[in-house]
C-alpha cells in the first residue's frame, strides 16, 4: 500500500524531468542557430559584398524562417498528438530537430557553393522550426497531464525551464569553442561543433521512445475511445474541431504570448549583435551575461509557476506584462553603460520579469482546452504567439535601430508588445470566467473536464434570448443550525419562460427561512470571501436582467455526466 504512491510519485517526477530534458536539448538546437546567426552567419553564408547591416538582416531573416514554420509544425504534430498520443509526437519532433541541426553543421559556405548555401540554410531552419512547433506541446502535456492535483503550474514550468537551459547550453558551447581557438579558426570550422553536438538529441529521442510512459490523461482518453469502438483515423480532425469551437481562445492565447516572445528574443538574440557591433562589447562578455540571466530565470520560472497554483495564473501573467513593459525603458540605459554589472543586471532582471509570463503559461494554455483537442489548441495558440512576437523580433529591432539611430525605438517596441499581451490575457481571463466555476476560474486552476468546447446555444423566445435556466439551490448555514437544499435541474421548454419570474423568486424564498435567505444573498454577492453560503453556479451566458426586477448572473461550470445538467443561479437580490 505504501509503495504504490511512492512509485507513482517517482514515475511522475521522472516524466517531468524527462520532459524538461527533451525541451532543453531541443531548445539548445534552436538557440544554437540564433547565436550563430548573430555572430558568424552574416560572414559565411552570405555574399561578402553586402554591407554589415544588410548581412545581419539577411542572417536574422533565416532565423525568422524557423518561426514561420512553427505554427505549421504545431498543426501537424497537434493533429497526430491528439489522435495517437503525446509520446510518439515528442519522439518524432526530437528526431526531426536532431537531424536538421546536425545537417546545418556540415553545410558548405557561400564561398564554396554560392547562393545554394543560404538556400540550404533556410530549408534546414524551416525544418528546425517545424520540429520545435510540435515539441513544446508534447513535452508540456506529458508533464501537465501527469501532474498531481493542484500542481499543474509547477510541473508545466519544468518544460518552460527548457528555454533558458537551452540558451545556457548553446552559449556555453559557443564560448568554450570560441575560447579554444583563434577567431579565424572559429569562423572557418569551429562554429560547426555546437551543431554537430545535436547527436545528443537523437540519443534522447531513443531514450524517450524506450523508457518514457504516455501521459495518464491521454491513456484514459484512449481507453474511452477503445471502449466506444472509435478508431483514431475515423475521428474528426482535432485541429479543425478546436478551430471551429475555440478560435477566439486560440487567438487570445497567441496575443498573450507576444510580449514574452518579443522581449525574450530582444534580450537573448538581438542584444548579441547590438552589443558586439554598436556598443563594441566583447562577445564573451555578452554571452556570459546572457548565460547569467538565463540561470537566474530558471528559479524565477519555478517560483512563479508554483505561485500560480496557489493564487492564480492570470494575475501573475498580467503583472509580468506590466513589469516587463516598464523595464524595457531601463534595459537599454543599463546595457549602454558597458559594464559587466550594468549589462548583467539589465539582462537578468529583464528575463526574470519575462519569467512571470512564461512560467505559468504552459498550464494556463493547457487548461483552456479539453483533453481531446488540448495538444492542437494549446500548441496552435503558443505558435501563433511565437510567429507574431518572436520570429521577426531581431529583424524588427535591427530595422528600428537603423532607422531611428536610438535604442529607445526598440524599447517602445517591447513596451507595445507588452500592452498587446496584457489586453489579450485580460480578455482571455474574462472569457474563461464565463465558462468555469467562479472560484476555480478566478484562481486559474481549471480542471481538464471543466472546459466545455462548443457551448450550448441559447433559446430564443419572443425576441428575448434566454439561456437555459433552472431553479436555484444552495447550501447555507445560519448560526449553529445548518440547512441544505438542492434542486435537480430539469430541461426547460419555451413554455417555462412564460411563467412569471416573481413566481420563481417566491418559490426560491419559500425554501429558506428569512435569516438564511438573507445570509445566502450576502454570500452570493461576495463569493470566495469565506461566506457560509457556498453555491455552485452552472449555466451558459452572461447576466440577464429579466422582468420582475430580479438580476440573474449565470456562470457555466462543469456538466458532469451526459444525461443531466445542473444549473444553479446566482441571484444578487434574493431578499
């Protein structure tokens, strides 16, 4: 008896750590390219006749190609991940990334094959982006869907740690390689070493295939499908289903992710080119400060993700947007001091503010969708944000600085992205609160089964749009006496809405003694404040002011079971 929980706990931790490792090495491959694009690709893959600015823009354009491919990878991998499992898609993504990165390391240069070199580079970068587009969803869901109750934020952060860990690994390899040889040798062949080390990714893919378990929630879904006699190939496309039912959530999730992407890639990619060229700082100093900031980001990610399990994800996310936007105006003055302290503080503090958005994000996105379409929905929202906020950021920052001649333009760009994200996450929170139990929605702890994709339509009656309604029920106590009343919902027809609202109100009040009714009314007005009245609220639709002077605030939560709907009305004016 005692051994099983321990075994389950060990298995859960192993799955989370494996997901973190998979994310780390995959992002290592992705960021190796970004570092090389800032340091060496302008000189070796493009014509020497190009000006330094144009060559840098060309190198960053190949960097952006990977981001264009990521939504496509998210669509393809999401489709198969929702149908066939998270583990298989993770293995496929790791193998694709490992092979493509390895091939970058053996590409001929512009001097050898001319224009074919940048074309081959662009193609392999596209394949990299396609692979990482599917990796995040698989690794994140394996961790989250195996997480203990109430710890999805924490376990989701293990996958998010893969990003700064990948940055650290990529820069360590570049610093060591650059330090062991001359500048000429590094640009001639030394830059290839970080790419050839991607053989480790291929090895990890084999480990995942042989030793890693499938997510528990997907296994339950697979068993349910098997019992129903439904084959994966006969099911409706998950990506089409989630787009049709939740396209608004996907777009808002993408918008919420713009800020962390834009600011992150300014800090860890564009700043390398800006620091080494405009500020004349050594590449060792810049890379060292980026590594320091990335190391600081790791505990920040864990802390804010754990905190999101306790106080809610949306509030932390919004604070991260605001603080990052404000910090963008302090970032460049500190950077332009040119000292190790100034540069290190600018990067480290900036990345910690970004962590407030990125830490709870995996759980936040996963909780937006049901298990059947979660991979497709979460991945698509993630990659839309990546495309809009990440891929073109180094190019945009380079162009802004070149045209304005001041870093202030880049700071305004970062702040604008933060403004967009805080607006999107606020709308996303409001949208989610409408569909979930208020306490759980406010806390951002939504359980997978509580999201209903494809909400029931409203019933029209004589020009008045009315949601499905049943009589309220609540349990409340008055003094030492306790009283519980619960009313089973019954389906309503249009004739039900012809009854006077006052009759329903009188019936409700008749169920409670006057003190209890008044206490319940007060508790309904102050949900979550420790009231003795603890109602459960179900039902689609916003507040409707119906005849009779009674305002009804209806919130949709969970409909458990396929045969019954229990809807309880939050009445703001019971007494």
